C-alpha cells in the first residue's frame, strides 16, 4: 500500500511507450525523493496492465497503474478526476508531470482542484537545505531564472520541460507494482474519438542539437538539406520565405513568429538574415552560414561564413560526411 | 440581409460618443473613400468604412464589442486619411478600436509576448539590452559618437540596433554625420524603444511611459535635436517627446548637410533607382522630397513608380505587422516589388528599416533581381564613406 507522502511522477503514455519526458523525470526524481527522505512513486493510466510493468524498470519504489480499456487516450475530464482521486488518497508531497501538452493541461487543473501550487515548466529542480523542493524556471526569454517553492500546500505540483534531464537506462524491474481498476464510463469523456490521424511531422526543433536551416537561396531544394541534416544527426528548419513558398512544413519555421531554437550548431543556408529570423537562432552555440551574396547580413550573425553556391557546397559536405 | 448566423448588433450612443471624444469618427459620413483606396481592401481583408461605423455598435447578446474584421491587419499606412473628404484621421480610429480590444481582452494571439518584450527588454525583438550597441562595431572616431557636449542625439531605434541588415544603415548614417562634422551622441545600451509598436497596437499607456523615460534621458543630456534612422521612431518621438526637442529623420538632416555643402559627393555614383516612400515618412509627415534629393545628389537617375508620394503602396510592415504573420496571398511587399521592377531600375531605395525587411523578403527581390537599398547607404557610397 502506498502510505501518505512520497514523490510522485505521473508517467504519460504516448502510443505504446512512455513519453521520454516522463522517464527523464523519473530519473531525476529518484535523487529528489532520496534528498527529501521520501518514497518515489510512478503513477500511470493505461488501457492494459502489461504497460505498467515497463515502468517498474526505472528506479521507483512503487508503480501505481490505473488500468481501464477506455484509458487508451487522454481526456481532460476523465484524467483529472482519476488523478485527483489518487492524489487525495495517497497525499504525496510532490507531484511531477511532464510539460507536454497533456501534462500541462492536467497539471493546471489538478492544482486548482487540490488548491495547491504549480511550478510550471521547470528546467531544473533541487532540494534546499530547508528540505524544500525548489523548481527553477527561466523567465522572459531566458533573461532571468526564478527559483519557485510551494511552502505550505501539498502536493507541490511541478511540470518539467522535456529534454532537460538525461533519459535513464532501464534496469531490472524492481518496483512494487500496484494495479488499480477504476470505474471509467464512456459517457464521462468530454469528447469522442471518431478517427485518429497522426500528424506527419511532429519534430520538436527545440530539442535538436544540430539544425540545417534553409532560406530563399535554397530554391526549394530541401532534399539536399535533409541529406545534410541526416548526416549530421540533426533536423531541418526553414525561414519564413521557405515555408511561405510551401517548400517545407510550416512547423519548421524558425524565428520570431516560428520556433526559437538553441541548437549546438546551426547551419544556415541561403537565408539573408533578417532579425525576425536570427532571433530564432540567437542562442545557437555555433552558426555556420552559406550564402552566395558576400554582403548578406546573415554573415554578421555567423561564427563561420562560406560565400558560394549552395548546391555544390552542400553536396560536398554530404560527400565528406559520408566518408567520415 | 444578414444571414441566419449573423449576430444581432445594437447601436450604442454612449460608446459612439466615447469614440467621438478620442477621434473624429463622428465626422465620417460613410462615403467609403477610405475603403476604396485601402491597399488591404482588395481581397476583402479590411473594410475601413465598416470598421469606423462598427465602432458605435455593441454585440446584442453579449453586450460587448462586435467582431471587427481586419482591425489588427491594418498597417496604419494612412492611405485612408489621404482620400477622406471629411478629414478624419482614420488611423487614430484604428488605434482607438485596438485600445478598446485590449480593454475587452479581445486581441489576437502573439501580441502579449511582444508587449512583455517591450516591458522587460525595452525592444520588441526580445534581444538583450546589453547588445543594443552591437551595431557600432567597426565605427571609430567621431562616427562612434561623442561622449560630451553634443546636443544632437542619433536615436538608432530597435530595428537598426538589432537587425543585421538595418545595422548597416545605422552605420552609414553615423559615418555620414561624422564626415559632415556634425557632433552627435548615442544613447548606447540605455536607449529605449520609442514605443511606436505599442502605440500602433493601441497600448497608449506603454507608449507614454517609454516616451517619458526617453524625454527624461534627453533632458539630462541637454539634447536639443534627435535624429532617427526609422520613420517609425521619427513618428513616435514626434508624438511622444517634449516640444523643445527637435525630431528629424536622417534624410532631412542629410539633405540639409548636402545642400549646405557640408557633405560632398565624390565617391561612387549611383545608377538608376526607384524610390519607395515609407508611410511614416511620407503620408504621415509629408517628407517626400529630401530622400529624393539625396538620391539625385548621389548621382542616381530617379525613376518613379506609378504610385508614389501620397499614393505610395505600403510595404505591409506597419501597425504592428512586423511581428505578426500575414497571409501569403496578396502580401503588399510582393505587389510593391512588382511595381518597382516595372520601372526597369535595378534597385529599389527606401528610407525605413521595416520597408527594407519587407521588400528583402518579398517574392522577386534580392541580388541580381532587384537590389533593396536604404537611401543612407546610397549617399554613403556617393560621399565615399563605407556604408
């Protein structure tokens, strides 16, 4: 039985696996639980019990699986009700969730239902000498970092940004597993799934260490860029001109009205370098720009610049990397 | 006849009176000249006449404002003001209706972060204030600004401070002022946004606050004259600074320096060029000739587009649109580039960093197709300073 207290991690399923962010949190929460002198509990909601066992391999003292065939997809109302019930009876001191779309949805609602505090989108956590959990949240575009504690209310709810903690390696299944079979009625779902069509492109450019970004100068030849990105183990991004032209999916637009990224390396091909774009790579570790125009402003924002035609340069790079 | 889905609207005298206290909307007799000349009216993106009228209505059931289609797409280019037979400042009405949108919490997504950026960083780009002077790289001597005594301030503005393309324009202006022996100061990293963006978006309080801070800064330095790079800063500082500070756009000052002989051309002579009037320089302030005289002094053969001066087509960047995504279809900059190419000139010169950015990103612009240049850069080449 789960006694009161404990550090709980809500593990979110995505298709047939757990979301990496949930496992990342589990890896980090072990240390938090130890520092607080509490037990680590992983909580999940799944359609069949097989999945629960997978969760027992990530170092939690206990795994609680809410199992019901209808829990094969997320629903705001149903999941909020379920988790509220579990949290009320288990009375954890901390509840972690991933700052995924569903995790953010759930965390806010739970915090209101439970009349407690939510520290959203933390990038690191620590236990201070007063035994309080401090969640660190960068604010205002990274200009400041705020340390947030939830001093009185319990549980302290914390959502964690994906990709900030290392993904733990699965070990032996050593957690105590407890299955709960809640009553779930189809009628309580706020929506009904008619059809499910996965979106083709679900890449998160903010997580990529290497970005190969194309602008107008690519003339739409993103195939070449894909090859280069593939060789470098990175992703392809684009400027507004390129997404407007329909050369690539709009989700891949980088800049002020697109995605603000922070890769280790950004290779910028055929982009002129307007600030609306460059703010999207402001935090890149190293910027390499290739442009035919030696006067292109992008060179002012680059650490390394190559003046020349894109196609032969990219082809040579791809070839050189093939040999590597 | 309204369709079945149309919401019942109710006329509200109180609301109309309130609009009338802040703007001259009551003068409007709904002739539609504004809509007829509005560049966004084509394709039905914006119906200015209707917006003005809707300002007096409330949404029956909700008692709140009716939907105002296109309100936030307006570039505040002021073409509507030119044709209005009643002399209504329609841009003022647009700003008012936007302000009402903020009060009613009815604003499109993406604008709040912009205001936070202004509030936190003093610029709409979310760039660190500590990098505001980065544009001065490569400048030395008098071009890097004097530290004491100078009563002229070169106000660089956010775009010319942070946009790599516009930084060049700023450097060209700084070098030209130095070449003409005009001592000037820079506000450096302490320079704040002029507040043009919040103002155009109807957030007057933030605009006033920014103006007040800049006014105080200039007062402490004993500044009597401010020279701006962007026509948008020119407009906002005009509206916001105290009257005892003279506000000039760089084209006005350079024009003066060239005609008085303090600047002399001797470098590279410009070829054929067409000139695009930035809305906030031309229509808003009537500065049409100084940039043209500058281009001609630089040796350029000026070829006019059919729509120029009061009738110049907007680039699409004003009114907060630099920070919003516009529909690809019917983008104004694309149309303007087609007009510019129609003149046969290989280069399009303008005097506003927003215009430069919009044209640079337009279909058909770019190296070897249509070169986009700022007037200051053309003059710098002609004078023989790097630019």
